């Protein structure tokens, strides 16, 4: 008897949602997707180079940059971005990566050169951790849990200026996801990066002032960068 009641309740909820959907979206049923997009023109944000994307993001000395760690020990995004940032002459940046691994040893050089002066992260490993333990940074590294990162962002203690996302694919308008293209990130949901448009499972509360998506696959339609996109 109880199962039958629950089944009837589910059917009622589905029927109620269907009625709501029909009333809310009836105006769009006779309009093609292309026409809807034409009514709301958007600027393409595709950049030819990572340097261009960084420039368009508005990055300046002393700002805070963010990265996710979904690629774990195989991450190439942080080193690629930081090498480019260093070559452009930026200094005194705060690095707010959700985690740092052995593969991020090149950051040692950027710290010594003054490109990075502060770090917020959930953990450090490898040569980077060893050098910091020996006093590489003038300021102590701020170690936090993943939940602590959320609190830091929401409380305003950690203000992310530019979030760099390594994504499998994205389109010319900066729409990206973690489940199409090479190097799928569906399990991570691109979560702790501080991206402005918060995907499922994101712990950064969409706080970044600008977002640059870095990808090897370009998709011509929404949801799908060449090399990089700046979503400032």
C-alpha cells in the first residue's frame, strides 16, 4: 500500500512539473535554436595564444590566480600558464591552486624570481614542498581543506582575480564542460577553481573576476578553445 502511494505521489510531481514546463517555455517552442542565439549576440572569446588570453583577462601584478588539480600528477596547465605569466613580466602573484603535486616543481623557479610570493593550497608535494620547507617563501603557505577553500572564498579572505581552467573542450564563447573531448573531467566537475559560472560540484561559489579556459579541442557550438579563451 505504501509503495502504491509513493508511486502516485511521484506521478503527481512529474505531472506538476510537466504543466509548469509547458507554461514557462511555451513561448520558445516555435522558435529555432539559431534564432534564439541571434536574438542574444555574444562576443567570441577565442584567443590565438595563451599570452593573449592572459592579457585579456586583465591580470596585473599582485593579483590572485587560481587553478584546479583535477589532472593530479599529470597536470601541465599550471606550469604552462606560469611559464607564460613569468615571460610576460608579472610579479608578486598569489597562487591559489586547490592542490600542488610533484609535477609542479618548476614553481620553485618562479618563486625565486618573485613571480609568486604567496600560496594558498590544500597540499604540497615533491621538490616544491621540500624547498618551501627550507624557507623558500617569505610568507607561510596557507594550507586549507577543500571545504576551507570554500570558506576562504565566501568570507572574502581569498579573492580570486583570474581562474585558469584546463578543460577537455570549449566553444568560441567560453562555454566548457568536463565530459566531452580528450582528458575527461566529469568526475571533478572542474570544481575548486573559482570559475565564475559554477558547474555541478563546484566549491568556489563562482567567485573569479575572470576565467581563462585552456583546451586542445575546439568545438564550434556552445558547450564545447582552440588554445585558450578569456571569459573576462
